[in-house]
């Protein structure tokens, strides 16, 4: 029964979040929508921010499970953008609230997963040093995170996926070039 109640709380909150800004949603409204009492809400969640955190982390984990390997950055980014577009109102309501950092943590987790999984899937282990690999992952995940935040801040235009595909096409080969430069630099340091 507790799992059913917890799921009902999450679903009711998500529906409300798609209808109105976060600042207008109260615990009372959530529990009335799903037909439980306040104590049941507080049994499962400390407050609304903890509810938001669990929902966005559930979404991140679901996305990760759906994509155990990533053969192109496009594939991972498109999946994350699709989730965001499918939940546009709710995401904008979170991002336009004091709880924005919760969504940004989710987004950074997804960006890191996409990039790390891509590098692990496409490039052989040991092809570059661990420190160079870590730097390439940091650069690429921050690049994706920045693009995503800019997209959110400008209202999440629906054509973002097409623009992103074009950008990734223009950047095609950048990872391979970084690996080539790491290897060349490594060879010159050995001499």
C-alpha cells in the first residue's frame, strides 16, 4: 500500500505542476487531489522540494536504464530533450522557482551519464590517460549542460532538437580529434 500512496502523490503533484506554477501548489492541494491525508504525504516526503528531487531523480534513472549504451551523443541528448519537451510546463515551473537547482542537478547527472557512457561505448579503455579522459568528459558534459540551460532559459523552443542535431553534426569528430591530440601529446612527452 505505501508504494501505491507514494506513486499517487507523485502523479498528483506532477499533474498539478503541469497546470500551475510551483509557488501555487501546496501539500494540502496535493493530498486532496490524490485522496489521502497530510500525514501520509509527510510519511513519504519531508516537503515539496524532496518530492521534486525524487521525481526528477526517478526520471534520470529511468532515462539511464533505457539507454545502457550510447553510440552517439545525439542519441542521449535527444532522449533527454524529448523528456523535457514532453514535460515542458512542469519543467519550466520547476526552473522558474527557487527549486531550480534540483532540476539542474538532474540535468548535470544526465549530461555526465550521456558523455561518460558514450566515451565508454565508442572509445577503447586505455586509449588515453585517465586524467585526459576525465578532462574530455568534463568539457563535453559542461558543453551539453550549458546548451541545455540556454535552451530552457529561452523558453524551450520546439525546434531545439533539430538545432541540436545540426550543432552535433558540426561538432562531429571533436571527440576523436581530442583523443588524437591526447595521444600525440602523450607520445611527445615520452620522447
